[in-house]
C-alpha cells in the first residue's frame, strides 16, 4: 500500500483464470478497514442559544429514532464566573413524553464558569413528527458592574431553540397486520374440594381487615395532600403569569406549563392520574369522577382542548384567549378549594360507610 492509501498491485500474482489475486495479508487489511468504518452513525440534533454571559445547548440523540426506542435529550448550560444559574424544574415541557431516566450534574470548570447539565431518557408516545418545546433557563448576573436582573424581575430568562424531529415507524405504511390469538378459548376448571372454601373465607377476612386499615390511612393522607395542593398550584400559577409570552415559542412553553399545573393539581387534589393519560383518556376518567361537578368537568374539558391546540396543532392564541385560559385555571382552583373544605366531613363519612359495607 502506498503512502496515499492506494494498494500497489505490481507485486500481485496473476490468477490462471486471468484475474489478479491479493495475498492473504492484503485481504485481512481490507477487511479490517471495512470493519473500522461505522455501518450506521447518527450525530444527533443540536441547537445552541446565547444570552449575555449564558449559553444553553440542547441535543437530541438519535436524530431519527424508531418507535419503541428511547431518545436522549441533554440540556447543557454554561455561565460565566459570577453568574448564578437557575435550571428548569424536573420534567418542564416534557409531559408529552414518558420520562424513563433523569440525571443532573453541575460543576465549576478551570475558568471558574458554572457548567450545569440535565439529561433525560424519553420514550415518544407515537411515531410521526414530534417537537421538544423551548426550555426556560433563568440566571442572575452577580458580576461586578452588571445589573443582576431586568427592571421589575428577579432574573433574566433564556429560552432554548425548539427541536423538531420525526419518529420512524418499524413497519412500512402499506403493510396490513392481522392479529390471531395463539390459543383457543380456555375451558372452565372443574369443581375443587371443600377445603378451598376455608382458604377463600380466610383470605376474605384478611382482605377486609387490610382494606379497613388502608382506608383509614388513606383518608388522613388525602387530607394533608388536599390542603397543600391548592397552595402549591396557585403559587406556580402566580409565578407563571409574570413570565413574558410575546413570542410564539414563549406562548407554547406558557401553555405547556399551565396545563402541567392544572394536571398536577388534579392528581393531588382528586387522585386522578392526569399526567399519565392523554387528554381523551383523562376526559373519560374525569366524567366518571364523583368529586367533579358537571360545571367543573365542562370547564376543564374546554381548558385542556385549548391547551392541546397550542401544544400540538401550532395554534397561536390571542392575548384574550391566553387571559381567558389563565382565568379559567384560577377559577377552577378557587372553586374546588372551597368545595374541599366543605366536603371533608362528607368524604370521611362516605369512606366509613364503604368500609362498613365491606
């Protein structure tokens, strides 16, 4: 092989059939060189944003994932010496994905800069086009001669770039899949001996005792959670309203956070597993809840559909639409808070009655 990487063929033997055959060593070198080259490589999708002394970079790997494969989202933020970083809360704008793993890290480099990172392992809910909305990073500039924050605000705000990608399906679009059960219908089991009834009755008594103890513990735990759910949700809502939402990316992040506040409150106030369900699944579950009146259900249905239009359909609401959504969220928190203080006695009585029936 010459210094330029070209194989010198002057010393090769002539094959009796007219071809040229490479020595065994040359074959091995060629095979190793092919193995050293990657068969598939995905450099990921990366975008950076800088505001003053702070730089934020979001990176998504792989660039074109397949449905069922996890994706890695990394947020790296670097701040100059003397700048205080306020990283986003866990799961901010990630509610449309399932979070499998989360790792955060912060260090000071040789130049005195703060380097902080959040690493998410996410599971996309479906194939097709997906979006990672802008992520909000805040900071306070405590360097000599610098203004710590804008007039009337506690900190500066930096929004990362939106990441758009497409999740590939594992099947071609023209494939028709027919599902067939591996086994036929199972036959009924025959009658067993009378000793089984003794075990059944014992298990029923054990279950009744355990159920009574669990309901007593759950009632006390729910009271504590219900008292704090309103205060936490209202505090987050008040802080959210102060954020700027003049740009489309800011409006998208605003509605994602607003929807997350309401869903979190529903989970802790009414024991509805809101963050784990799609909007349609949650609306169906909500309609079966005895704790929500028809008026509150209608209010939530309109609120969540408005939020979904902004998050998934690229709908840009007017200032009036945004204000109405905030008013609806605040009204729902206030009205259900009043209802919970009036209904604690009836809830406790209902729990005792249910245990008595068991």
